C-alpha cells in the first residue's frame, strides 16, 4: 500500500518503532507484550508509559494527508485511518489498547468501545437489516436479550435461539428454521452464559453454520467476557468475532466501563465504520486505565481462578449449600455434555460461579447481608470479591417462567471471586452461612 510519505508534499508520519514480537524464533507471550507493545517512548518525550492524549482532534501534516486519512475514516479505503484524525474515530491510547487487546487471541484486529453494550450494539447495527433473523444461544446477558428482542425487534429484526448446551443437530435445526424465514445476518453466542455459566459448543455451531450456509456464511460472534481472554479462545474454535465487556476481568478493578471486539480485519473493518459514525469508541482516559489493567491481567485472573477453586471446594461440602455451579467441577461428574465442551474449549474455570443455597430468597438475602469481606454488588471480574442475587437484581426483569427454565432461582447467589487471601474469603463465607 502506498505510504502517505510518498504523497506530494507529505511529511513522513512518525510511526512507533515496531515492537519486538519474537526472540530467537520464540514468539513472545501476551503477558510479556502487555508492558510495551504498540507504544514508542521516543514519540512521547521518552515517557516510559503512554501519556493520556486528551484532545478532540489532531493536526494534519498537510491537506493531502488529511484527505488520505479521511479516505480511511469513511471506508473508501479499508483498514481505518492511517493517521490520527478526530477522537470519535481514533486516538493514541485507543490504538495502543486495540493493538494489545488483539494479542491475547491472536486476532488480526481489535476495536475498543465505551461499554460492553455499546460494542454489542455497534456489532448488531453493522450486520443486521429489517426482516433478518439473528440466531443466538440462550441465555444471554439480560441487556443483550433486551437489545436483540425488544430494541432491534422494533426495527423488524427477528431472532431464534438454541439452549447453550445444544448439540450440533439441535443447533442446525434452529439455523434451518431461521434460514427458512429469510436472511440470517449473524450468529451470536455467549459462553459461559451470564448468569448460569452454561457453555456453548462453538465448534458445533461453526460446523452447523458451514453446512447450512456454504456460500455466504454469517459471522459467528461470541461474548467472551467470562473466561476471556485467558481461558477461552473462541476464534480458535470457529468463531469469527470475540466480544468483551472490558468492564469485567480485562479492566479488573471495578473502576471503569468499556467494551472490545477482536477478529479478522475483514469483519472488523465494517464494525469500525459503524463505530466511526455513531461514536461508540472508548475515551482516552479509560483506554489508558485499560492499558494499565492489561499488564496484570494474567496475574489477576490466575490468582482469582486459584482462589475460586479453593472457595468452591469449601462451599460444595457445606451443609447449608445445595450445589455449586462452578466450571471446575464439570470434569468430576455431572453434565457430560457440558464437561465435553469444557474439555474441548476451555483452559481454566474462571472465578465466577453460582452458589445455590438450601432455601429461597430469605436464605440468600440473609447470606448476602452477612458478608463482611465480599461486597454485595452486581458485576464481576474485579480484584475484590462480589456477590449478588440475580433473580432479585440483574435478572429481575426476566419473566418468571424463563427464569425458572434457566435455573435463575431465588436461592441462587452469583459470586465473583477476587484476588484476596483465599482463606480469609473462606472464613467470610463460613460466617455468612452460619448467619442463615
Ligand atoms: C456477559 C456480559 N456481556 C456484556 C455485558 C455488558 O457489559 P457493560 O456493562 O460493560 O456494558 C455484561 C455486563 O455485566 C456481561 O456480564
């Protein structure tokens, strides 16, 4: 591709020095690359860390460069702007963040958004048209279900879903039904699903999609918030786009709201065009905070995962506990289908799980009100342990019959384990269980 420095009168744009991606044939790991990839201190007065670029707009080198940048912004040329233009389109902090985000999943490209929901909305707006039928797994995060069913429904978009653990045959039959209704623009998955932790067989979804739509396969997008980017790499299993609420484990400190999408350049390009138009990019300050968070992502997630395993083993044996819905127990018996998906798709069990207490709302509220280390709050993936009652909080708006079918019962407490000392957490859960 012609470089803008070749244009008449253009000054060479100062580009970051290429990052070191391998040493002696050894491909460097994302946890190493998070410290510096995509940032050249020489472009920022030698600053070791990227400054926060608080500016709404960027000065062009000359008019020809401005034109060329706008060709990228408007999609006349794929791949986005080659230079910095205007903070609704791009910015240094966002670009460094996107370079680093893609590394965890070996993705060609990545985009950052102002929230997980704005990422999902931008994705849907890119691909769907009135009359289309979106095929999705169920359950989905409640706001995503509302978005697809009630909001896009207002614009003539239909949906059909299959349960998270569905087999290839079941998935294919739902896709066939959707195909019979007209265009299927997108297959949208969430795995593990919020709040049940049910896993979707991404390989089976991809096989069914390829069999039914050999000529123009609709993209498969998957919400990878719960286990990604460390323990679940759906792009390797046949998904085309991996979607994140970066508010959760990626941000990791419960102090920001952001979203992300990673995938092939071919699919990311039209999503970027939509984001440029509607303005759903993350802001520079949040992007900077995420860069800081990504440096410790592996450390935080690993510790939280180890803690969760220890805590769940304690909870499982407690007399006031009915059951614990923790992915780490799948291989020890129970649902063989879920265990099979887990074995093929996941490299870790995460730190968010369902605790079913003996009793109902009275018992779960008594437990929640007695916690002294864990905080009573929705959300997940932070350094601190959080606990909430989905039936009465995040999923209050879900109709009772659907709640029952999905296992979102009054005795369910959802817990997201943080990086505290695991034995302190066990002491807290022990005293809260005694208070029931
Ligand atoms: C699985 C999942 N996807 C998407 C979202 C939405 O993300 P955000 O709150 O960053 O918009 C959430 C939020 O809880 C979630 O749990």
